[in-house]
C-alpha cells in the first residue's frame, strides 16, 4: 500500500488490522456487551466488503477485574496475569457470541514478544495466520499476558498491533480508542490532524506531553510510526464513530490518517 497518498487510497485496502482498546470495550470496569456488539458489527461490515480483517484486542485485564469484582487494577504482576487469565476467556466468549450471530468463525491467537523475535515461532505465527485468513476466519489477537513479564512484553497492544500488521503484511492498521485522532494546539484551539505525512520527533514530543506512558497517544504514535515506516497506512479513530471501519474504507474524513512511507 506504499502508493497510498490520500484518503481515497483507503478504498483499495485488502487486508486490515483493527486494534481495539480496553476503553472501547468496557464501561465502569466491566465488559460492555453493547460496545462489543457494535464493534463486531463494524468488523462484519468490512467482511461483507470482502476485505480481510484481523482484530488485536485489549480488555482481558478489564474484563477479568469486572468478573472478579476487583475495583482497582492490581499492582502485583502475578495478580495482573491471573486477572488477565480470567478475563481473556470471558473476552473470547463474548466475541464468539457476537460473531457467531453472523456465522463468522473467529480464532484466538495469544502472542508474546518471543513470537516476533524467534524466527521459527515467527514463521509459525505467519503460517497459521495466512491459513486462517484463507479460510475466512477472523483472528482475534491479544498479548499472552499470563506469561509476558515486563522484560519479555511486546509493550502494549498498540505496539503489538503494529508488529501484527507487519507480520500479516496488512495494508492498513486502524487503532480504535476513546480519542478522535491526534490533536495539536493551534493558538488557543485544539485541532484534529486529518493527515500526517511523517511522524516527526516534534509530533512524538507533543504526544508524549499529553499522554500517559502506556496506552495513551504516545504509544499510538509510536505504533503509527513503526507501521507507516513499514509501508502500512494507519488511522487513529474513535471506536464510537458509527460504521467507523466502513467509513474509513470509503475514504471519509474519520480520525487521523498516517500515510505509509514510500522510501
Ligand atoms: N493485554 C492487555 C489486556 O488485554 C492490554 C494491554 C494494552 O491494552 O496495551 O488487558
């Protein structure tokens, strides 16, 4: 998709990765089935356009906390991992339930950093992925939280989705969250950037200032830089936007588009 130069180019996307953040799936610390159902419908709109979709989803920890009635996020790693183990199955069960309404098969893929650095594991991941896509399955991917300690973590799911998009040779990565895109200050006003041609250090600094370390705009911009440098277009958009994925593929003015680098 290196030739993509504007939003019109998004109409020819064939394979896309959609990253869904925890806030797009939960309300008041619990998995929100209405939100899941809305996003599943959005993915199905893309499937009906005969495009391939991979989902990278967060929400295991959020769903696990809700299930166990834990109000504040545990600090101990082993507890976080245990919470994720509870939440991951609930998360998958919920996706399975909504996708099966459309008779759409899904697959769970849990990955850790090693799967991208070890050549054999990376090859296996890519082979499984291409088989699933050939069979018309929607892969639903998350970090394998129960084994990913800080030292061997991919980072967060924004970065994971960029690695997945590269491995899958996707044309487009969509990062869905609770922000409409990238905002910059123009005088007294904040303005959404519609198009970013290149992620500059200045843009990274702005994002860093306005963001918490993980899961905020900073890691989204890093993920956008990684993917766009690999020739993949990236859109950061609000998950609440009606028909968000279809609108993006129609070239509509949604979120912030990062153009793929051509050099
Ligand atoms: N893997 C974590 C979860 O499913 C989320 C990590 C992230 O959002 O970056 O809860």
